[in-house]
C-alpha cells in the first residue's frame, strides 16, 4: 500500500442546496466560526512547534466513504459474490493447494495440475483424477507415482494471464523440499511475456492454499490503488512460511516410497506399534510425536492446533482440516477446533490425488497459518 493518501482538494466541496436563505446564512456562520477556531488552533500549535493540517469536513467524509468501500472490497467473498475481472496481478498456484474449483473461481486463482501415474496410465491431479478415484486406485493395489508439471504447463498459465490483461503474475507453489514444481515454475517465468514472481511457500496442502488466498486477497488492491506483484508475493510468502501443520497417516510406506520421509524415520515411526504424528517444518516432513492409537492421534492433532491458535490469537489465523477418505472424522475435528478455539471458520478439504498418493487413504491433517 502506498505511504500516503490522495492529497486533499485545494478547497472544500460547495455546500448542498438547503432550506432557504436563513439556513444558508446559518451554515455560512457555522463554517466561519469553525474556520476561526481551526486557524486559532493552528496558530497555537505553530507556537508549540507542531505542524497542523486543517482537513475540510467534506473531504474527510469522502475519504471515510472510500475506506468503507475498500474494507468491503477486500473482505472474504460470499457464495454469490463476484471477483473483479482481469486484476492487475493474477495469482497462480498448483493442485497440491487443496483448493476446490469453487475456491479458485471465487478468488480468481489459476491452478496448474500436477501429474499422477498409475502403472502406465497418466492423469492430471484434480482434472481427470479425483480423490475418490485415487482411493480406488490405491485399494486395487496399483502403484501410484506423482510428478511435477513441465515448465510448458506454467508457460501456458502465464500466457493466459497476459492475454486477459494482467500486468504481473504471482506464482505460489508447493515446498521446494518436497517437489520440483516451484523450479519448473521458475524456468517458465524466465520466458513469460510478463513479470512473474515465483514463491516457494515452504508448505503444502492448505498451508499452500492459504498462501494463495492471501496473495489473491492482496491482489485486489486497497482503497489507495491497485496492488503490485512484489507486495502480493510478499503476502503469499509470509503466510506460507507461517504454516504450522501436523498430520497422521495409516501407513508410512507411501511417504517412504515417495522419498518424502527417510527409511530410518519411517521404521522408527512404526516401532512398537506406535502411531507417529508428523509435522511440516520449514517445508520438510518430520516425525514430531508418537501416540498409541488412532483416537489418541486425532486428540493430539486437536491439541496441537488449539495451542497454536491460542498462541497467535483466533482473529489472526486461518485454520484448516484435510483428509483423504475420512470426511466424517475431518468434520468432527473441525467442529471441535471451531468450538474450542473460537475461530469463525475451519476450512475442511479433501487432499488431491498428488498429496493423497503420498499420504494414503485415512490421512488426516490440521493446518494453522497467519491470516
């Protein structure tokens, strides 16, 4: 946001027509008295060594109206609200953000899908492979692998943004510690027809999704003017790096096979039948704690997220719950958090096929980020 506001006009607006000459003379007298008081106050402040600007009331009211309009403009959109077309800065993210098509459409975010392969068959995450489809593939015993999009997929997204009239793009992606997606975006940015700011969110799932939402919110600009790409990228980076996320899985084998968790950590996580609580820390997956049962794991996720919300303040955070094939359990965890933490909303989303391929059916996660 620029440092200053619009300069006040050199003279106040003309008074509105009123109820007769007497009212006009009364208003003029009132203005004269107010002006004399303002001048006297200014002289006193000048003697005290202060600089005082006397702001005309009509200009002050006009600024107040603009601020109220701006506050409404940057508020979260409701179900039927439209997002302004062709923003100056377009936000691009990838399919590991756990944003639904409705989320993306409401906020004007472009989503580039990652690739999923089941044996020799290839799919695009969220386009022709849903979380339910993935669960069926895993249940059938087929080997599922994932890969980053090629740079050409990002080039297409950036060219589409330019064709719609965007001046800049902010491209926010899955942690570079977990995928080469952000590097593919960086390669495409070098050949894009407009400036592209590539952000490594150091996060995944709704941590990435909330970073993309923060970018989209910042891209709408303020009452003082449109946003620029650097400030929008800064908003995404700040939220992504504020991510605190914990999750549990029914089996660590998927993470181990995909190289997202070391063999030693996976083996130690399974020792003595303990169920590990995993954490996403600085873009990497770590074993944070171990508990005995599935119910204890859910209780621990709730306790960790609740403590994080209380530490930051309920009005300063976004909270999300993610799952694969456990909608009822996710809804229960979300309701407990909503009630205990006092937050207005806990977003519940099913993870996409790429994240689901590494976590497996039964995965459950909680995410807290700065708002």
